[in-house]
């Protein structure tokens, strides 16, 4: 079954997670369309962590390490494009992923604030009861953030902080890649998108 997802990149550190998730989702063979929105703060983080050429949805799309055919499945949107089809609940999505999710994005979603397309799409996912995955990147968490996350969980969102799977015991040279790939697999699991990454699973 072809899936249509929205990947929302907000202004927290960890933009490599968004890049690797986009690649994993596209290479799964299950995702027909991946809508991509980069918030204003996220563009600054992308520029710092990945380079200035990555600092927009279109730039990110063009630089994804995938085939041209898969890259053509990515639809980039500016955060100001509130007329985009994904701003409406009448345009059905099979899942919305906020990756990474900043404390500010979580606070906006918890309080019904939609100042740009990324926040609007997250708000639509909540009201439509679509799968909404929030990869919260903040530590320590203040009581305000924890309260916001509780509200979002009660509203149906999945709160999915990127936790390293130490039980995989990767060597130091490969640890970041293994942890990032494992986290992306867990996100795809929540969206019921099959992957072939059996080596990344707990074996007991």
C-alpha cells in the first residue's frame, strides 16, 4: 500500500535524524509521497549541522542520498506556504513525523498554535487523529515541556525521544550510524511500514 507522509523538521539539534529517516522511508518502497517542511529555526540548525546548502526543504530534497526516482517522491514546501494541500485535513496523510521536535514546536502543538505550515500540519494530524510522531530533542525537560508532552500524548501523539539502543553494542566508529538507523526503524515501525533491518532489533 502506497503511503503519503509529512516530515516536519523543527529547530532542534539532530537534523541527521530527519535526513536518515527520509532516506529510510523512501527506500522502504512503501512511501509514494514524502512532504517535507523545514521551519525557519530548523533552516538555521540545518545550516550549522549539515551545511548551508541543506538549509531549506528544496535543498534538503536535492541532497538526499537516494536515486533520482526516489528523490522525485519528495515534495518540499516552505514554512510560509499555508496554501499547501497538506495544510488541510481534507488532504489525507498516513502519518506526520516531527523530527527533530523542539520544545517550542511541542509547546505550539500542545496549545493549538499554528504560525507556519509545519505547526499547521502537526495540528491537522492531531485533529484528524492521524499518526503523529514527535521526536523530542530536549534535555533536561522542564515541568512546562513535560506538561505539554502529556497533553500531546493524551491527544493521541506518540512521544518518541531519540534514545540510543545500547544493547546493539556497536563499535565506537559505527555507533552514531547504528543508533540513528535503529531510531528511524522504530519510527517506521510505529507507522507500520516494514523494514528489512532485522540486525537492528533486540535479540535477547
